[in-house]
């Protein structure tokens, strides 16, 4: 059996991003791995893992960015040697692979957290309220995986296998990239890979501002995250949302401020090494599972904390 592991070429330019290391480790027991880079990788040094036997690069003809419709149509003609098509459980992953599965009339499993055997997988259901063990019949199978649920595959010092380049034909009527809008505070660590994360929740809605969270994050050189309540209230963009319906993270330090801790949110931070919670409600779920919890009004505690970090 063989695995086609899809990866965004943008990830080659992000140092310290171990997500692909983890995906390679997850899929290696299922067969030899071919990594398909979506996007141009010219001039980039390709990493090498022992289970990886080939690198492919897929660029779009006459268009910037990745068109999911075009890539899905192209992949249908390339899947014959592969038993598994896998990708990170990312916005692109859950946009692209379901299209491939539909075209192939094959199973599509999203958010896989454990691979039990060649045909049995564990994945969340009901926004993380429960885990389901699913057995599939027949191949190929399309999977998106939660990277931080798996240990990382160490990279090898040896040169990577040769890179084979392909061009994806244009897709009439498909999605077209119109504009790239850079996020503010580009000097902050990326939320998905940050070693420290400071997140705010519904407790900040009354104040209508994330200024305290952002100031603390700046002092700690941390990324800024948010609960779904804070995102729905317009305090942070959807890219900052942490949880089963947002980003799953695994920082060394996670500080949750004014976050009660719904099950989907807790599912998104369960891989964090140290969890600190600040909340006025001592019975909030996040306070119950935190390594360190501080009960009190965040508008009184945070200014004192910030003063102490000056």
C-alpha cells in the first residue's frame, strides 16, 4: 500500500512547523509515503523523512494559489497507485479532500486522531463531545488528520528524494484568488505552531476589547487566540478561533482568560503542555482541567500582572 500526503507549499517557509513531521509519522505505518506539495517550491530545500520515497510539486497553470476544484479533478487521475490520500485537518484540507472523495465515490474521514489499523480510525463526533471508531471497506480512503494528535517523525540529514513537477490544468468556473489581505501584527507567532498562546473568551465581550490579551501576548512573545464566543462577538477574526471548529493547537504554554471551556474548545487545547486559566467562576470547565488556575476579575488581575511584567 502507498500513501499520497498533501502539503501546502507555504509550510516550507515556516520554520518550527512540525505539523508535517507528525503527519508523516501518522501515515508511515500504512505504506510508502509520497509528499505532494500544493504550490510552487522552487528554491526551497525539501525535508527528508525515512518513510518518504518521492516528492511531487503541483502548481496551477495561469493562476495564483490553489484552486480546490482543479486540484481535485487532477488528483482523480493520479490516485490509482495510492491506497490513502491524506492531509492536515486545515481549511484547505477539508475543502479539497471531500471533493476528491466525492469524485471517487470513496469514504471521507475528517479530523482523524488515531489510526488503529489499515482500515480503522478514531475521529471526533458531535463537535468533540465523543470519539467514534470507524472501520472502512475498500480503498482508496481520503483522510484529514489532526496533526498534534500524533508524535513527530524525525527528519533525516540525507538528501530528499527527487522532486517531480506537475502543472494543474485550469478549471473553468472554479474558485479564483482575487486578493491577499495580510493579517495585522504579522510579527506575532502563528497560532497553529506557537510555543505560547494567550487566548480570550466571552468574559471580554462586556469590555468590547482584546487589548489586555494582546498586550500580555506581546509581553510573552505569544500568539493570540480566542474562543468561539469571542469570535462570534467580533472581538477576533475566525483565524484566531481555537477548538474543534477552529484550530487545534499544542503549545508549551496556553493561557485562557475569561474562557469557560466548552468541550470543543477543550478538544482544541488538550495537547498543550501547561494550561493556565483565569476566570471569575471556579467551576468553569477550563478552571477544572488547568494546571494552574486563578479565580478573579480579569480586569483587576490582568493589569496587575502586566505591571509586574514591565
